[in-house]
C-alpha cells in the first residue's frame, strides 16, 4: 500500500496489535540541493563542489531518509528504534525523486518488528536497511505540520566566479586610496591568489602603516604617491587611460570622489555608452546568480539611459558565459499603467529589444519583484513568460529601488555581493566601505572575468 496521503492528513503509527508480517508502505521524497548543502556543512567539507557529496555526507543524507521513513511511513509515530543494519549502494543526486519502500519481514516477539527498507531512484537502488523497532501499545497519531525550509549561507555562485577567475591572467588595477584595512586587504589577497597586480595610489607611509597593522606585507604591490583622495583618484584614472592599468578600483575614498575623476570630460574614462553599476548577488534561496542594476550610479535614469544600463549588464553576462540572459524590468505592477512611468519604460525597452536596439538577451516587463524571481508568483498572476520566475538580471526603475533591493537581499536574505561599474574604458571595481574582504575579492574576480578577452589571454 502507499504511505500517508495528503500532507494535511494526520499520520497514524502501527501498534503491537496492528503490525503484521508483509505489511508494506511506500513514500516518495525529493532531495533538494539544500539537503546536500546541509550534509556537507555538518561534516565541514568546505571544498566540496555543489552537487557532490563525500561518502560520509552521503551516508548522513541517506540514513536521514531511512529514519524519516520509519517516523512517517512504517511503523510511523510512536515506535522506538532498537537497532539497524544500513548499506549504501549508490550516492544520491540533487533533484532525484527517491522512492522509499518498507516491509515488515519479521515479528521477533510481541513488542518488536523487523522492517526491510529500500531506497530507489529510476537509475537503480541507493541504499537498503533492516531496522528493528519497538512498537507502541496504543496508536500514536501526529499532525504532519510544515517542514522547515533550509537556508544555508553557502554563496556557491561567487565561489565559482572566483574559481573561474583563477584560470585567467592577473588583472592590473589602479587602486585609489587603499588606506584602511579592508580596502587594502582586498587587493593584497587578490594579488596573493594571482588574480590582481595592484598599483596602490595614495600616501606611501599611510599604506605601509595600514599593511603593518593588518599583519600583511606589500610584496609585489607597486605604490604611486598621492597626497589626497582626489589626487589619488585622478592619478588612478590616468594610469587606466595610459594603459598601465586594465581596471580602476575604489579604495577607502568616497564614491563621488572616484567617479568624478572617472567621468570627467577631460582625462576621464567615458565612452559613447552611459556608465552603470551592476551588483552580482549570491542569494542562498535563489538557484543562480542574480544581477541587479543600477543601484549606485544613475539616480533617475531615462529611457535612453536604461538602454545602456541593460546592454552593459547583458554584455557582462555574456563575458560570464550566459549566452542569452533573461532581463526582468521591474516596476510595482506587471501591467502597463500610464500613471507609473517605469511600466511605460518597460514596455518600450521590450519593444526596442524586439527591434534589435538591445541585443543578446530576452527582456520582459513590467514585472513586479515577486513575479520576476518566483515562478509560483508568476503562475498566480497567470504571467506566461520566459523571464518571469527565472530572471538573471533585474533592471530597477531607479537607483533608490535598486539600492534597496540589493541591501535587503544582503541583510535579510544573507546574500553576498560583488559590484562593478561598466560602460567606461575599463571596468571600475566600486566596492562599499562596508564591504567585507571576501566581497572585495569577488568584485575583483568579476572585473577579471569580464575583461578576460582574447587580448588578455594572449
């Protein structure tokens, strides 16, 4: 027979009087990727690759399914486990639907039962066990209740990004005013990993003092003297214009001090395209990297600016290996409303993509945030779209919305992020003064991969 019915039905366990030899129950269970993450985290294998388990973690996961079966299937609630014999046949794979079948094969005495349990998937058996249980005298019933979801702070996407950057040549970066601990440690550690060749622009004495206090050395780091943050920004931009640096990186100076030098009409890094910022967010509850733009540069972009913002982000994802990124153009609603200007921009951007004015991506909008990242929410609203619920890029209607989305994901959803400014002659690594060293390393990797063209590889 099949095990407990709908999740709303109470689960009743077998008793000493009702359990019989030959009694059988079958349950199904899908192993979600979070289950793999949990098993790996419990055993502390920080270098385990996503989708793979050590033999110890696989045993933990499969053993958990056996115990879950005895609690929900056969014998069900109220029984005590006295002993078990457990054998692994094959490791599980995330997303597989596992069928657990248990049969009472013996009643050694009036109080106990021996249950044979087999875990199988379409490709074959995964594990088998024989479990001896003590049955309850009276029926025990449990309400199923909702199972907790697992959210682990894994950030596998940024880890994969940094691993990919390790395969590329080091990126030369002019770092403007790296005069506090984190803004200096990011370039130093990236240099140690072979990802960066930093040119540190600022007061030598202060930079050396900061390194000493952090317990670091400046071996391999070039220092260019600058007396003030404004001078450091101007010199760092000049190094990029002269070709001595392939990227510009923010240190501990203010963003406007760096960007004023970068966008200067004389001696800046402007191109024909508008500069824009992209956050690469690693959200534990989202199955892939999520890119948010623009959350740092363009305050209230008009339609023309949004075209450049979208194209900058699309080009970045092409460099990262995403051939046809899905762009969700955000608003408060998913229908065009003349009283909400962002919905009109969304409709226009979609049509511009249809006519080839934006290339290399699939656009849809307007979409509310929930419809952009949740297939279930999109289904409720009856939105038929290749983008809804599966977005790669979220185009915010303005800087305020984009900044709020990124920070809410960081502080409420435990997301990590990397940040980069595109549309200039070189990528600009625009980190926040509150960013961790790991976040700075991820931003450096993002710039490194985005500029990993054939010229740099040769």
